[in-house]
């Protein structure tokens, strides 16, 4: 019949020309539909999610190769007697270290029968903050002058003014004060010409806005070390 498929030489029917032309076009249309759907799906994802996802992939890859490299902390300054350290909104200058049987203006009271002696560190201090500051703090890690410690001694010092012996003085802004930091020590704990190391505190100033109001200093740490020599003072 006219219009039917033509037979080939081996007697099989040949495919029609219309079927050959339609097959590539159909495949192209299908690919275009899939690509269009993918683009529209990506457009619907918030940009922040994409960034977060990329960050997660980066962190995961970093963890596989040993994690992020830690930033090295700056070395703690090593100072000598007479050098000034600025920390916790104070300027602190260690003037000297004395060992004596007498308390003088220091706020400690040695037991003579037990052979106790007085180790005194003289420090010049300037409060560089805009308001008065206490020199003493009862916290174990103190950001103020009681935060000055002698390596090897756990106790905080007793603090007094060198001029009048006032204990735990309040330090006025920008007014220099010479302070005595005193420890009671045993008869054989320290000797003339011994070398000691003092640690000076540093911290971060914050302003409380919710539970804690006002100014406070936290993240207390060793800001500097001072190496000093003990000088024994003879009793007249």
C-alpha cells in the first residue's frame, strides 16, 4: 500500500524519517528541562545557606588535615627593677625588694618567737583609669595590685602606703603612689642576694550592661615578669 513503510533488501521494514528526526530533539528538550529545574532550585536556596555550607565543607576539610593552626601567643615581657609595665589600667614599677625583721610601714606583724621575717616589695603605681581604683582585691586571681605575686609564694601581699602606712589604699586617677607589698616568711625562706621573680597582672576592662553593672576587669593573666634581688636590711 502506498504510504506504508518500505522494505529493505533483506525484507525488513526501514524506520521512518520522522522518527529519526524526533529522537535528538526530544533528548535536548529533556536536558533543557532538567537544567532549568536545577537553576530554579539553586535560586531558591538562601545565599547565607550556601556560604554556611561552603564554610562547613572547608572546616571539615581542615579538620582532616590537622585542624586550624593555633596563633602563637606573644611572649610575656621580662623586665628588670625600675622598668614600668602598663597593665589592668595601672602603671607598675618595681623599685626594690627588702628582707627585714621589722615591719616598718608594712601591714604585717611578724611573730618574733617563730622567727618570722618581713619580705617587702616596693612598687610605684599610677592609676591610669578615669575613676578611683582599689589597690586590693579578694579574688584569687586579682587584676589590681594584690595580683602582684612572688613566684613560689601562693599568698597575696598585704598592701600599705609607704609614706603613712595606710592599708589597702584607694588609688586616685593619675596620682602616683608608692606602695609596700609585704609577705611574712620563715627565717630560712629568703636570704640576702637571693634572686626572685615577680609577676605583674594584666586583664581586660569591660563595662557591664545587664547582670553586672559598671566597670570590671576579667581575663586576668600574667602581663609581665620582673627579676629582682633581695636586699637584707639590718636592724639598728
